[in-house]
């Protein structure tokens, strides 16, 4: 077993190189193609379906309210005044964009897998961000592990992807996963209400339930995407081995048998089903993907079911 610190460092360097190399014209063309696919799926849906409405100064009449000093005289309904001899103002509904916050896990556990889970999570997060931007939403894409170190305000326009790429290049990779702490650091900054897409392997000692419940308590619409590697579904291990916890650096010697592998696969299946059931019971879209899945296949499923671009 190599030195744990050197091992993690090599994994970080490898993931960094993979992400940096992917930020090219070919990837942008792929993102544009995914946007065109999403636009076809959106055909027949109105733009208003992607909006939330609040009372304000838009164009669609909502209701009347009694006039109070300080109200704009231009909003007074003089026809109603002539009938009731009392001042009322007209209130309108205005459309307000729901920002999309894509939070993707860059902790040490995401550095594992072949293909690397972090690379798949990055490509997925970038695709979701680009498509939302192309649909005129405001988007912020933020990496996290134990916390969200840098909060990026959501912006609009496809050209914003270049700024997002630059921000990701500066992000620190690795660390211990703490979904609850990351969610707390997000809501602490009191960003505008919107959609939060949580992309992670959910392999954390601090439960995902607390993180999701915290986001929901603060009125954010949550969408969850779990990224696992093929090796986590079918580990190729046998005999006496030494396992490294890549996040804590702890080593553990075990003897891998067929019974142990069966028990592991059973626990993994149970873990995934618990997350799925937890989300379904709360009407939270949940998606599970392997790091070797085709990006387009998953994106089609997300477009149709996830409410990213609704």
C-alpha cells in the first residue's frame, strides 16, 4: 500500500488533469448538442412553466389592496374608487426566474473509480449548467467537500460557462465529504430561492438526510444525483488485502471472501434504495448514475423527469 498522502495527491493531480483537458471546444460542442436535445423536449411547454410568480409590478393583474400612504398613485384603480368611494391599488403578478445552483462533490472519495467519479460529476454538472443557461436561467456551479468555500452568484448567458470553467480550475479538490456541513454553508449565505442540484456519491458519515432536509426547510427545490463507479458495484477483490479510506487516511486489513462480497453488494443496494425512497417520499427527483454511463443517456432522463428546465 503506497503512502496515503502521496496516494491522495496523485489522485488529485490525475483528476485535475482530466478536468482541465476536458474544458475544450469538443466538450462545448457536446454541451450545445445537449441543449438542442433539451429544446426539443421542451417543445410545447410554455416559458411560464419555468417561472415562479410573486406579487409585484408585472403585466398580469392579480388582486386589489387598500391604498396606504406611499403607494404609487399610478396603481390606484379609479374606476373602483368611483363605485366604492374608497382607494384601492391594483396588484400584478410578475414572473421571476428561479436560479439553478449546481453543487457537485469534489471530496476525496470522488477521486476514485475508472472512469473517475469526479470527472463524470463535473461533466454532468457542466451539462446541467449549460443547458439551464441556454434556457435563460441564472446558474451557479459550485464545488464542495466538507463545505462550500467559495459562493458564486448565479449569472445568465451561455458565455458564462467560460467563467464557470475558470472557477472550477481554481477549486481545491479532495477533502472529507460532509453533505450536512456543505448544505449549511450554502443556506448560511442566504442565496435567492431556486433549484439546488446536489451531485455526489453520498458516501459520507454525516447523513444526506440532514443536508436535503435543511435545503427543503429553507424552501429550495432539491434534485439529487448519485454518482458511483463501476468498481463500487462490482469490486474485483479477493483474499487478504489492506483497504485505504481515502478521505481519512485510515488503513484496514480484511479478508475478502465470496460471502463478504455478497454482503457488500447487498448493503450497497440497500443504501441506494434508502436514498431513492427518502427522496421519492418527499417528491424529490433522484437519479443514480455510474461514472461510465453516457452523459447523453442520463441527461435525457434528467430533462424528462428532473425539473431542471421546467
